[in-house]
């Protein structure tokens, strides 16, 4: 699985629970959130007075994945482009990787995942959007190698909600690209997966640090 543009709307990380600055003329969104400034995050929003303290269990909704509107599967995979099966393989593969990575990082950090709402449960809603695949590798025989400078780009939209009320506490949007090595790399599925996992793990660690910092303030 290759990513040519890795746009990930990430979690607002530990900085959410430090002291984010509100814009002086910030207009609230439809759900009452206001823009805040968070280092290394493109856009972040907070419900005034919201806190992550008191949440010690996590409810992770299924991750959804959507390609960029400018990405066309007909541009890849030979004469007829990528098949529907190939495209779905990329989407489901990335969604599964995101789920596995977040669960691994947060579980190792001491957090418990649950399957239904309850007291002290924080709902995580992650959506990968604007995914631009640079050079998809379906590992099928007869296809030529493709070399790229970067794995790709995507955006991860993350919302943190109270699982019982459904009230959105924080939301963040961030766009990131795969790291550029400065040389051409063979865009195979192993390299693409490693690049995606690197970015996902970074965001998962940010969320863990945010939850840790909130616990310390209790």
C-alpha cells in the first residue's frame, strides 16, 4: 500500500491539555467548539471548559478511509488502472493499520478499550480523508516497479467525544506527508506500510501524552 500524499488529520496531542490559546475573535462552530492554537497541528478546536481528565477507558469507532478527489485509480496499474478490488484493498488495509496502531500504543500506555459507552469512556473517531496514493503496489506479477521520492499524503480527522452524551470535546485536522528521503525509493507495499505506520504511531503517542497529562491534573 503506497501513499503519495499522506494527509492525516491528527489528534491534538498532549498540547490539548496544556494551555492552548484561544483566538481573540474566534467564532464557535455549529457544535460549540472554538479554534485553539496547538503546536504542529494545522487546525484544532475545543469545547470551552472541556477536559480529558476523568476518562480512563476508550471506545474506538471504526476508522473510515476516503481518497482525495484528485486521485484517479485509472492512472495506476497498467492499461486499465487499478481494479475495484485493488482500491478497496488499500482502503481496508489502511483502516486496519490505523486501528491496530492506535490500539497498540494506547494499550501499552495503560489504557483500556471497551465496546460500549459508559462512565469514564472517551470515544475516539478517526477519519482518514484526502488520501493520495503515489504508487500503489498490489504485488501482482507482471507490473513494473515504480520509484518515488515520498510515500504519499493524507489527512486524519480526529474527534474526541464523551461516549455517553456524544458531545464533542476536541477536534483536530492536520495534513502530513510521508518523509522524503532525498532519493528515489521503490514504492512497494512494505515501504508504504512502514511510512503509514510511522505517522499513525506518532499521532497515537500524542493522544497518549494528552491523556497522561490529563490524569496528572486530576
